[in-house]
């Protein structure tokens, strides 16, 4: 092999010798062109020796890169950087199956369209928004500023509108976090958040959660690695259905108080949560980024979220954003403002919240009756431990029920499935519970 890409050369480029660290740092070298497409990689034995790790550890890292089609080949034929070019895509989110027409798809924890407020009047109002079709890059229009502030968890220094909650997280990460640095995130978490972090090539530090939110002990341990940011859901957890208690939020604040870590709060479910808005922004206004998405409550086609932070952080995010869209449609901002002011729209949100709770509780009760324990919670899905994630997924698929395996939402080993309940009618509770009960045991 050419000395340029020898085992010793590559080992010197990899600082994190864990399975995940090796995969992320090798992927970053390929993205940057340091390891060009077509490069033959060192043998597992030689590279493991230089890294001072076991060949099994390196094999696991290489297997992860093969799953993402970053490298190809194995054995005596060697391993190569694959493809004509490196194409980034959200692997976790993009790995959904193509289910047949008769399948019951319980993979998407999304709002029921019939429970969303109608948009006709809101859009009619929005057509009269001031400076319509002007190219001024407005961060937030005055009426949305006023409407959002009336319901905000604290009084921030600055607001910025983005094209949805994940767009807000993506833009904030790109603007404020350096590639190769560390980010702490609750585990499990939304798969889209993991996709964003994995694509950017940061070191991801999982923070364990219990029924009250991220645990103080785990966050404290994560902060010893000096992450640039801590990303978490400050109200209702989109995967587990657990809510962060005010006492737990205060404990997390106590731990973060002695650091300079950015705090990114992703309130993606908004008022589907049954508790009031809450944030660490009032305590740490200079480094908290609080994001509220309106997709789940007012409509996904609004593609709108609002974030708050210090003026300097908002300026940094907006400066990065200026390379692309630059601003979010005034029409969509005005329509959202109208809905936020309209009492009837929030009556509908309250009704939807109650129906989602009924659907979640209905399946949970049916499972409890079949000996499958389910934790209390709310939101749009159930997070269930199973004996074998693979067995559960295949068993349910054989019964035309599609669910998400837990590995899409987690960085740590474990066997779970996530079952969306937001559009699961009462007539399906028993049949789905029967299938899950069968799938939960081996």
C-alpha cells in the first residue's frame, strides 16, 4: 500500500478509539477528501494494531460505515472508500420501509390532519401581510413576534423564525458548533436529531433519561467531556412520551451553571404537551436556544418554528442562514400569528391533545391487560421494551404492522420498539395489542 494511506498514517488521524469515534472520524476524513473515493484502506489487523484496539472493535466501526455505504468490500479483497462521491442523507429517517397497501403503518408519529386547525382564514389574512414579496430578510414579522412572545416560556432578547423545528436545530448546529467537537444529547431522542449530528460529524455523547427527563448524574458525566452543546426536549419527549418535571429542569440548570455549554431546547411537540412551556432561557439567556415548532399543533405545511436566544447568537444563526433561504415566508409567518391569536385554533389543539391521549392510553391499557407493561405518558407514540428488537419488528411485519425499531432513536444498546398512536383508532387497539404481546417475547 502507498505510505500516504498506511495504517500508521490513518491511525494518527483518528483520536477517538471507540467504535463510534472511529466511524465518525473516518467518515469525516472521507467527506473532506483526505481519504479520496477509491482509496484502499489498511487491513483490519494492521490498523487495529496501530490504534491499539482489538480487531473486533475496528470491525464494528467498519460495519457501521458499510451500512452507510461509505466503504465497501471486506476480507482478502480489501476495503475501499466507495461510490462516485460522498452523498449525505439522513440514514435513520430515510430508512423507512415501503409497506404494502394493506399494512398498518405505525412508524410515523405525526398529527392527525383531521385534528389540525383549518388554514383558509389564516391564509386569507396572511395575503395582506405588510411588505409582501419584499426581499428584505426579516427575522420575524411584528405580529408573529407579539403572538409568540405572549406564549413564550421566558422573555428573550431576540427571536428568529425558521422553516420548521429541525431546520432550526440544523441551522443552529451548523452556525455554532465546530465539526469534530462534542454534543451531548438525551438518549433516546428523535432520529432526525441524530441524523443532523451524525451528518455533521460531531462526537455524540448520550445522556440517560428516566421518567422525569435527562438524569442529573448522566448529564454531569457527559459535561466532563466538555461538549459544545447540550440538546434536549424541555417539555414533552417525542419518543418516550415522558415530560420533564420542573424540579428536574432546575436540577439540570444547576449542573449546567458551572459550564459554558450551549443549551439547545427543542420543543417539537409544542402544546400537545399537557404542561406549560418551560425553559432554561430565563436562567441562562446568553447561551440558551429555545425552539418551538408549530408543525404538530397548527400544521406541518406551515413549515414554521420560532427560536429565541441572545441577540448575538441569533445574529450568528441568521448570518449562516443568509447563505440559503435568508428568511421564512411572511405569508406563513402571518398565518401562524393569526392562528396563535385565534381562540378557536387553540380549542382545537386542546381537543386534539385529549384525543391523542385517549388513543395512546387505549393501546397502553390493551397492552397492560396482555401483560405488556407500559409507562404512563402522553404524546403521539409508545416506547416499549421488548425481548428482541429484531424479532419484534419481523413478527409485527408478518402481521402487516409496521413500527420503528428502537435503534433508530438510540445510541446505546437495548431492545425497544416505537409505536405511533396518533392515528390509531379504537377499532385497532386489541389487534395491535395482540400482535405486540406476541412480538414482545421470544
